[in-house]
C-alpha cells in the first residue's frame, strides 16, 4: 500500500499507462509514426502549434501569416484519417487528465471554498 502522496502519484502513472485512453493513444501514434507522409505532416502541424504557443507565451505578436500557415496545415491534417484518429485519441486522453486533475485539486477547492464563506 502506498505510504505517501508520491507513491500514489506513481500508482496513478501506472494506471494511466494501462488505461484504455493511453493504449488507444499509443496505438494511434504508432499508426501515424509508421506512415512517413502522415508522420511528416503531423510533425509539421505540431511544430507550427509549438511556434505559436511560444510566441504567445513570450508576448510576441502572431502575424496573419502565422495564422494562415496554421490554418492551411490544419486543413490538410483534417484530411488524413490517421492523424484525425490520433488527435481524437489525444483529446480523450486530455479529458481523462483534466478529470483526474479535478479530483486531485478537490481538497484545495474545498478548503478555499470554505474560507470564502
């Protein structure tokens, strides 16, 4: 039995790796990775996303060209069924993680909720 919160966190990590959401995500990623055209397109899409996030986080302006490039690649990505399935699996994993985060944060929400009453 776990004896501290870190032990529980490692147990949660194992549970996530064994979850349906993760195993589906892993399988969908492998399908994209094994298809050179899909992998190249997916990498291009991810690089554009990261570039835009970095600009946003550092307060840089996102140009109309940046937006247009992202929209163009996104439109192409939406036509690739393997990438669409991967993105759907990513979304399901994200939903699961958000739900877990709500559960984990519940004690603090309750504590601070009581303080404001």
